[in-house]
């Protein structure tokens, strides 16, 4: 049995939720998000919030129960607080700048990398070597951060590249004489 799935998702003040068949819509101060649940899981709104439960006799429903509850919780957290991901750029001459709807990255290639910023995502370059990616959709924030990191992942010898701020790079020792 899912321990996470048993807890209802509380709805804070200023947040409204609507369950229409398989679709859960949550509207809050930062925006509106929706999620389509799998067929084996159903959601309902009660006094204590949104309750997610598996359908009777569906084994996959029990498997997807906790995941579905967490995804609904991410909707509620997203429309109230939002999500953010901090990134660091290490390397001589490596830097980033936001220019309009594009993120310009100089990562040691012969050309600059131009990343178009998706709608619903806000990227701020606090310093040329520090980025903050924020938005209300947790999946989209993580996907954008992973795509930016994918242009130049950190290497283990000097640690050059784009990394998450909380990420620790395991360093290797170089060649010996």
C-alpha cells in the first residue's frame, strides 16, 4: 500500500482545484496547471484537499497511486510557490547571458550556443557564471535545466562545464609521470 498516496493533497488559501473525469486542474496566484491521470487512478476533492485513490482491482492503479498523488501535489506547489533550479558554469571564458527570449551560452566551442527559452520559464543570469531557472511546472524546469547542462556536462578532471548548484563533481587524478 502506498503511504504517500493515502495522504490528501491540501489546498492552501487562494488555490482552486477542479476534477473533470481524468483531468485535474489547479489554479492559483502564479497561474494554472492541469494533469491527466492514468485510467487506473481516480481523484476527488474533499474537505481536506484532493484525494487520489487507485481503482478497485487494478494492479497498475496501486503502482501509479503514489506517483499520481505526488504529481498532483507538484501542481499545487507550482501554482503557489513555483519551482527553481540554480546552475553554475565553471571554466575559463565560459559564461551565459539572457538576450530577449534566448539564452546565449559561451562554452568553449567555436560558436556560441543559443537556447530558446520556452514559454512559462524564466531564466535569470545573476552573474555570467550563475543561472536561475524558474517556473510553475516542475517537469519543465527540470527539463530545461537538463538540456542546458547537456550542452557541456562537467568533466571529472578540471570540473569545467555546466552543473547544478548542489551537484558535486567527483574529481579524478590526472596522469602521473
